[in-house]
């Protein structure tokens, strides 16, 4: 196989030498294109008899017929056929045509025509070489299906599969529409540090790096939360950031260690306001970009029409697992009850981790339609405000769609004394071996001590939102260059 590939590369190198021997630069710096492929096809009637200049990658085999030949080029708008004829191109132009390979980039000047089968085609009057491809496209470039190749060499996936290009175009439009939605509600976009002295704001293990100039260890951020709350303290009453988050966790169809998160905070709001906001955002973006709120997702149809279901966490866990974590007050007894359900548990897991495991294993798979799980035990959420009528739970929700968490929101804790106490409890959990327990951020606590208004906070996983709106069941389908295990390593968990 390697020898065959090497022979193909050598053949292309010989053609490259042939192009240069003609005095032609095979890698010129620029080409003046006048039309995209769809503009020529769609505007054929008005373009007849006019010269057009198109450019793109040569895809598919060149169908040579002696003194003429056909080929297709691919640009950002689609494909168009090119007709090469010696009498029209001239001897030198036709000699250059003979040096073409699949994958090459070319520019073509010519006039639109239709073949006997009715296909709109550009008859080339001039051929310009734009870039010689040294490696051939995969044998099945026109329908690349090998998942390993598609993810590891995403550029081949984009060349081969129009559907892949459409997904990432949709992702871009979703992000743009989300920004427009927030701007219309007077949110201010900011940027906060990726490198942080304290990895805080979420229950996650961070990536570490070393900053030589400061002679100190820093962490890639695991959340944007604490810096945005500083902005709330500073008087930016509606603030958001859309950026990369890094968590040193496993790989799966739902998890990538670096992902895109939207976090926003609104002063004088609570978690009920955040429910209304995320309902409005997701449904309006779907309607705007897809023309419907009824989406196909795998084997399901999801209805994003508000209002969405609101379910109590305790009731859902009892319904789907049979375990009432409130009735089982002792942590050791709760661990044994969860273990009796057949789950593999770390003996050191605390109550919060056990509840999270119950949700993941028993509840999540049933939440296909948009559902807010509300009212979490206080020990699970150190940054959320307690409920006035039940201080054992906090004003928090997680949004599930398609059996996976899409968003997380709180009525934010703005009592600095309670906040410090809960951070100290997290530090104790860390000392007991929980490497995902939250760190105490003294600078953040000082900020809250200066006074923070009642605030609603919301985090939305952009990658998972794209999965739902784009009908993709793996996060690797919506991240251009996902993290992958080494080829020799064990297969990623699905």
C-alpha cells in the first residue's frame, strides 16, 4: 500500500516538473475569479456568450477523449463541469490539461454551455494551474465513510462530504445567531483569561502548564464563570463570553476535553429567568436557521416549542432508579444502594458524585424532549443560591435534550460568607481525594465581598447545541478537529 502511494506521489512530482519545464508557476499567488459554480449554473441563461472565470479543486477522474476531455471542479458553492478541447485551448493549454490530476486546483476562463445531457458546463478557453496536489485523494473521495480518516484528516472529510461542510457552516450560523439574540437583549460580550492561577468555577480536573516568566503553574480554564461574575460586581449588568473550555476528562461521543461554552450572567434575575432565556434562544435560533422547531435527531423527533417540561431532580431519580437519596441520609448507605444497581463506583465518591452518577445512568437516557431538571441538593452545587423555602436544595437547573445535558444554570450565590463556607467544604473534599472538587478562589471571594446583586447565570454547551440542531449524535461530528486517542491506544468510550 505504501509503495503504491509512493509511486503515485512520484508520478505527480514528474508532472510538476513538466509544468515547470513549460515555464509555468504551478503555485501562483492569486487568481481573479468572477463567478462561483452555483452562479454559473443558476445564471446560465444570462451568461451565455459571456466569459466567466471559475476556480476550484479538480474532483473525480478526468474523462479524456483524445482531443478533448471533461472534468469537474469543486468550490465553496458546489461543483461545475469543465470541457477541455485542444482546438479551443491551443497546443500549450492542452498540454497543461494533460498534466492534471485529481485534487489539483485550477482556474478556468471560458464560456458557459450545456452538454447533450443538459449539464451546465464551462468550455475552457484558458487554463491556469493554481496548485499541484502532491498526494491523491482517497479512493472513495466522493463519499469518504471511514470514521477514523474523517476525524483524523478532517480536510479530506470536508473535500469528500458536502454534508460535513454543511454541518460546520450551520455551526457558524448558530454562533452568529446566538450573538445576535444576546445583543438584542443588551448583553455585552467580553473576553476573560484562558490561563488562570486557580482552576475554579466547575467540578472538573484541569490541564496544567508552566509560565516561565512568572515561575508559576497555571491552569487552562475549566469554566468562565468566576471572571464573568467579577464583571457583574463591576457593574456590567448583562455579560457573556463564548469561548473554549478545557477539562482533563475522558473522550466519548458526548465529551471532548476542549469544547465551546457560552456563559452569561444577568443582574437582578434568577434561574426562572434563565429558563425563559434558554427556551427563547434555542427555539428562535432553530426557527430562524432551520425554519422549524420540530427537529429530527437520530431516530427521534424533538419539539423545541416553548414552554419546556420542568421536573424535580429527586422525583426523577426515584422514578427511574428507585433510589430516594433524601431518605437515605447516610453517604455510605447511599453508596451501597447505588452499587446494588450494578454500577461501578469509586469507594471514595461523595454524595454529590453519587447523585450525579444516578442522573447520568438512569435519568439522562429518558430525557429526549427538552426538559429542565430543577432543584439540586446544596452539596452538588457550591456556587448556587439556596431556596428560601428549603435550604437543603439550591435554585439550579440542568437542561437535557436528546438524552444529554445542554445547559446548566443557577440563581447565583451572592452571599460571600456562605460562598466562602461552601468553598472550604470543597477544599476538604479535595483533601479527601476528589480531584474534581472546586478550588477556593480568594480573589473571587474578595470581589463578591464588595457586593454582588442578585444574578442569574447560564452555561450552554455550544457543541451539543449544534449536535441537536444539526442532527448529529457524536460531538466529533461538530468539532472540526476533535481530540482522538493515538492509533495504537484503546478505542474511545462511546
